[in-house]
C-alpha cells in the first residue's frame, strides 16, 4: 500500500481557509465601517435638522412674543379709549342735568319758600332754603317725589330761624336726580 502524505494538502487548505476568513473578516469590517459611517451620517443629518428646527421655532416664538406684546399694548390703548369714550358719553348725557334740575326745582317749589343753596354731587343734590312753615317743606317733598326728574327726597333738618319780626324755618334736604334708561346708556 502506498502511503500518501495528506498533511501538506491539509496545510494548504488551512492557509486558504485562513485567507478566506481574513478576507471575509476584512469585508465584514469594511461593511461594518460603511454601515457605522452611514448611521453616523444619518443621525448627524437628523440632529442638524432638529437643531435648525429648534432655531426656527425659537425665532418664531420670539416673533410671536413681540406680536403678543403689541396686541396687549393695543388692547390697553383700546380699553383706555373706550374708557375715555364712556366718560365723554356720560358727560354728554349729563350735560342737561343742571337745566332740568333748576327747572324742576322752580316748578316744584311752593309759594312762601326760597332756596339759599343748591349743591350737586353726582346724582345727589343738597338743597338748603328758608320757608315760612314746615308744611311747605312737606309740600316740596311731595312735589319732588312726584317729579319725573327728581326723586327720593330726604329731609336732613329743619330749624327755627328768626328774621326780624317774622319767624321762619331753615331746612336742609337731599334729593336724587332720576335718570331714565336712555340717559344712562
């Protein structure tokens, strides 16, 4: 029998397998490096996209904050102008109050009575006058109660007063100016 030595063949085959393994390992490492670089590149692109998106959002938020501040300033101006308008409308609607007040006082004042002072503060009017008798003050109060422009008369005080030989009474009363709904708003 012939003996054939297969050891060199095995050794050659082993070297060939080692070379193939080294080549495969190199290819896998190269493919791994390419994949890693691709993943790094894609993640870098996504990160840059997020950074640019955040920068854009920050700029837009700053722009919107400026617009909100401008809107708030305009709202304040609007409310200020509306308040001024309301004051002007109130003054416009109340401008004839004095004329109506004096007209009603003259119409409702009974004979034997005269007024010393009439003071208006808002819708409240303080009246101070002199009368011959206390009954005339009651008549004045009834007349003011039935008036369309004046109401809620309230007597503050009546005191006896001597004017020479005649006796008189000094009185103080408060009355409200009645505003209709058209005059109020």
